[in-house]
C-alpha cells in the first residue's frame, strides 16, 4: 500500500525509514522527561475528566509516550513502519497502529490526543485542517488535544543546531540547518546532516532534507476552533530554553456542560 504522503515525500525523511535505528542517538528518550511532564500537567489541568487514555498521532520513536505511559494508556500512530518497530521495542505495553494523522479513524475516543512535533510535517492548510479534524474525531467530550508545531510563522528563525549521542558502540552527531527559501509560502526547510559512526569505527555522512510547515498563530487558532474545539495557546516552558516550539496549542472539546467549569485537578496544578 502506498500512502499519500509516501507518494509525495520523495527521498527526504530517511531518518524515519532506513535510518530509523539511529533515531534514539539523535534525540535520546531520557531528554523527553521534562517536556512529557509538562504535557501531562496540561492535560490534567484542562481535561474535565480524569485523563486515563492518550492517542499520539505521529508518535515516532515513542519517546514522549515512554514517559506519559506511567499514568496514561497510550495508543501510538505513525506513518512509518520502521518508527513503529522502534517504538514497539521501547513501549511494548502500548498499542501501535500504522496510519496517517490526516485520515486515520480508530472509532474510539481518548481523553488526551497529542500531535507533537510530527505535526510540523503538514505543509498545506488543507492537511492541517484534516489533522485537526482527525484529532477532534478522537477526543472525548471534556478531553483535550495538544498540538506542538516546531515553529509558527511568528516564531520562525533561521539557524543551526548541533547534537547527538553515543550508544552500544555506535555514535551519531548532527547538524540541523533551518532556512526559508520562500518566506511567502507555508513551508521552510530543515537540512539535516548526520555523521554516523558504526561499531567498526567507520563513519558515513548523510544529508536528509525535511520540508516543514509554517502557519500563523491566527491560522492555528481558527483551524482548531473550526474543528469544534475551544482553542487555547499556552507558552512552552522548558529548562533548555530551546528556540523551537515556544507555543503549544490546545483544543478543548466541550462536554455537555461546556468548557467553562472546573477542570480535573485545575486547583492542584498551576500550569
Ligand atoms: C520527530 S518524529 C516524532 C517523535 C515523537 N514526538 C516522539 O515522542 O518520539 C516525527 C514522526 O512523524 C511521523 N509522521 C510524519 N507525517 C505523518 C503523518 N502524516 N501521519 C503520521 N505520522 C507522520 C514520521 O513518520 C515520524 O515518525
């Protein structure tokens, strides 16, 4: 089966296909603990029911889920079989489903829905609307969908980052270079260069171009509202002060009493 995004994504995204086994060295699972705790507090603050279940659309290596699963029963959806296999080894107790965040329908509702950095791969307004509709279709009344694009139009800055780690005799170092060749459109480019050191000491260099989406805050908020959610934007707090993802969008799905009442544990957590 050829999924729509496979047909149009071309040679990019090697990271999620033949290089998937290197993904944990690029972005180690331990680094996700602080942000996962932040998302958990947001869900606990804004859900109007005790959050018990989570659907992660674009779950990648399952690195957020590895932390969130302590209190949430997680269902993980991704387009790429190699990423699902990776996450399956890290999170064997979680359900894994191959699917597209723009179109999948599981026929079930979840207290929490997460579209983390994978949402940055949506490059047209039409796809953004489809993915938000998909989130709405899976969010229980009184539940919360959380969207965290790497950048929005107002926060995008060209720049570079470096990093990487060592594990099991292998090592990866990367250069990430973000630039926007056509500022008037809804995309920017992330050029990734990976230096992959194998366990025999051999080093290979790979260039991987990621085409990323860029939408304004107004487009995000309007699209979330149009889907049926009450939209909310909250600042992202993280000790690294990284320049990506300063803002998180929430979609609060009304229940019979609306969304104005006391949310679950709102009095306990000050987010
Ligand atoms: C950076 S990774 C996500 C990492 C994830 N946040 C984690 O906690 O490990 C991005 C993922 O988005 C997935 N992806 C991109 N477009 C998608 C789509 N339309 N539907 C589902 N998954 C998609 C890719 O296959 C990739 O695994």
